[in-house]
C-alpha cells in the first residue's frame, strides 16, 4: 500500500480562512443572519451557484494576522434591484403630484410685504411719476391679499386659480387708480376692485348663457337666495312681491330670475322625446315672431294705399310746405328741422311751426279718407 502524502497545502489554506475562536464564531453568526435577510429580499430570479457565492465571499472578507475574520464589504452583496428599491424609499416611495395652487403660493411668498412707509413712498412714485417698477412692487406685495379674497368665493367656482387670476386683474386696476394722498390704505382700496372683478367673472361664467345683464338682474343673482332665507327665518313667506320690495326691483324681474336659476340650460335643437328619433325639437314649439300671412298681406295692401293718398295730398301743396312734406314724410332718410330751416333761411322753431300747420291739414285729409285708421299724433320724425 502506498504511503499517504500529507495534505500540507490544503490544511494551510484551511487555517488561513477558518478560525475557531469566539470572534470568528460571532462574525459567522452575523454573516448567517445577513444571508437569511438577503435571501428574503431577493426576487424569484435564478439563485447563484455555490462557487459564485464563495468567490464573492472571498472578495469581501479579509483575514487578520491573528487569524480572525474581518469583513471588508457588505454580505450578501447588494443587488441592483435592492439598490433601486432603497433609493425609491429614500425619495418617499412614490411620485408626488404637482399642485399648481401650492406652486403659486410658493411663488407669491417670495415677495415680501411692505411697511406702511414703503407702500406710501412707492404709491407716490407711481402717482406722480408713473414709475412702473414701483407699481410692480405694489402688485407683488399684495398677491396674497388676492388669494385671501378669492378663497371666500371658492364655493361659487370650481377652479380657485381662475378667481385668483381675475382678482389679480382687479388688483392691477386698483394700483393704477390709487391715490396715496387720500389717507386710505392700498389694501382697503384694492379689496373693492378685486371683489368686483371676481364677482363679474362668477356672474359671466355661472351658466353657458348669461343670466345677469342688467343692474337689477345682477342684484337678484347675488342676493335673491340670501333674502329668501332671511325672510323664512323671520317667519315670512318669500313671495315675489315681498322680495321685490326688499330688494328694490320689479316683481317681474324677481319671477324671471327665479325661473332662470331654477332650471339649467336646455338646447333648442335637442329632441323633445326619445321616441321621436329627433324628428321634433324644442325649437319647433316656440312661437314665431313673424306676422301671420294674412296680416302681412293686409298690412302691405294698406301701406300701398296710404302711400297713394299721401302722394295725392302732396300734389295739392305749394312752395315750402310741399318741400317740407316730401323731405320729412315721403322719404326714407328724412331731414331734420334744423336742416330744413337752414335750407330756407329760417330758424328751427319756424320750421317746426310750418310742419305743425301742415300736419293739421294732413290729419283732416286722412280722417276723410280712412276715418280713424291712421294716428298722425303717434308718428314722429325727430
């Protein structure tokens, strides 16, 4: 039997890598725990072979002179997916949606508020010299005031930034018209302009069709509901007559505004019923403004007959009376009494007297021909 050769090299290598003292045991315990944690976080990818694991371990573990093991890196080594996950968690875990309102407020906070002395000095420069830089500083310093006022009307319009935009326009108008010598703060003066522009925007965009075009309608739009609630709390029945008295408007305007605010917009081209297949629309049921055919024919015939009688009446006139009658009553572009007076060298009053005497004769003539069918007093050329 051949003698066995001592495994000198293998034993030496084993001694270089493995240590049996307490420190090495603790390091190996920590390495085992870290291996278990790394195994739980790994994906379902293909697991590396034993040779690859040993190779990676040799690269990150050093052996001290006393034979203890000293890790020089992380074990198990971090994978690319783990690094990405760690960075994502450090960033907050998910993407943050950008809020335009928050971005606007951050921008508005960049501009400092002004002291009363600074505000007065800038306002004087703008008022006396038209300094645009001073106007810009005044506007920028009051941007937060616009936000505060616009926030009061947030329930009237969905987009708060739209209200802020209109309020900024009002602020610009207020700064341009501000008088620093009246003893009023700019913020107090600008608040009226800001509210006015915001309310105008709300009124114009409340419906697709504008519902407040007159002063009475605008008053009803903003105060009708509040006045109703106030009367109900006091125990009164909010009738149209009582609301008209309280708001100083006509009863007709109250009834019309209630109808407008109670019903949404309706398309005239929409079908009346789904069963009609679009054959009949709301427009088909609206009354026509055109005259009835028989009335139109009657009116045309009477107009032609009246024109003949007027021409016959003009033939019996002479001189200035005939000229006044033709140029004032038988033309589509009548002259004024002043032009008639200048033409004949008389005053406007004298021309009026001549026309009045002429119309008296015309009235008697038409009463003879038509009776009371033509009312001369209802006609005017002024």
